[in-house]
């Protein structure tokens, strides 16, 4: 098994593949101002097994294209959508977020939870903007420093993992620079990391390691997750995902 297959095995059955929460997705829907609008066209990019997709489909009068490059996650998403009674509102699309083919100015909104980092925040907000209608909404969560200073150990770790980690004010300046008006920002609370993401993952470690006994790659994956969880537990006052809701400024 290569690393991707191991990651699918560790995360594929999970409700979510990154920090987040249903209440937090609902809050971004409120901030977006889209509630009550009819017949919306939305993309959920890097949707994983669809936690946010299903909340969007249940909350808005919308058709949602759920995009991820891992078809295994999309299969699970479709099963969950059927179980939630929202399958007819969702189309899954196995594609890379780097090469999306939505028509120009065709989307009322783009949501993306815990995924834009794969492209890099700045490249993501720049390259996805043409797909939005002139007043379209962008709602993305992104690794964010919660203050202007932080312990070196935490800073060193995240700067190595994701050099674009920055404060909310820096992220909002980028949104403004790239043709968006910020409508709202909030950091995800600790329960989005611990209760919704890390604890369920920790509960899967033992079975995962037993299944892949002897795989150095599997052990390395678990070790890296444990290191990240340990850092978060010690330093959650300094880092989170920020959820940013912004509106495209017409060209
Ligand atoms: N939004 C989901 C998943 C977040 S994890 C949630 O919050 O639960 C990041 C997701 O991005 C994974 O599902 C991963 O498969 C997907 N991904 C990573 N790189 C990608 C790429 N280049 N194109 C499309 N999807 C990608």
C-alpha cells in the first residue's frame, strides 16, 4: 500500500478529514447571506467524505458539486447523502482542485473546509475566483495564527508543514488584494479539533496499526498525527483553522 491508500484507510470511514463542525458550517451559511435564495449553484472543493456538503445541501436551496481527487471519499459521500435524503442535490466530481473546469462566473458560492492549503491559500483564492458570479461567495477554512506571537516550537512545526500559515488580518488582506470583500471570520473552537477530528482519529489508530503491522509508512503516519495532536493540545491558544467568508467584488 502506498501512502495515499494508507491515508484513505485511516481517514476514509471518518465523518470528516479535518477540523470542523456542523454548527460552524451553519454559521458560515448565515454569514454568507445566501439563506432564502433559490436554486443556488455551489461547489464544495476538497469535500472529503462530505461533512460540509451534507450540511450545505440540508440548509440551502442549492445544487452542490462536491469535488475531491480521491474517488473513495466520494463513494462514502454519496452513501451519506442518500442516508441524509439529500442525494438529488449533490453531484460528486473526482478532480484536482488545481484543474477545475467550472464555467466562468457560474457559481453562486464556493465552500472549502480544511483543503485550500493543498493549493496554497493565495493560489486557491486567485484561481477559483473566475468561477464565481460577480457577487459570489467564498467560504474557506485555513490554518491561522490566533495572535501575533507564538511559541517557537509551534511556529517551527507549522512553518515547515505549511509556510503560508498566517494571522487572520494577513489572510483578510490577501482576500482584499485578490478581489474579495471579507464578510466574516471566526476561528474554529477547540471542539472542532478534539471532539470532531482528533479523538475519532485516535480511536482508529490501534486497528489501523494492527491491520498494517510491519508497515513503516503506517507507523510514520500515526507518529506524525500523534505529534500534531500533542502540539495542538499544548498550544491550542495560538493556532486554529480560521473560517473566512468573503464576497467577490465585481471586476
Ligand atoms: N472538507 C473535508 C476534507 C478535508 S481534508 C472535511 O473538512 O472533512 C482535505 C481534502 O482535500 C481531502 O479529502 C483530500 O482528498 C482533498 N485533496 C487534497 N488535495 C487535493 C487536490 N489536489 N484536489 C482535490 N482534492 C484534494
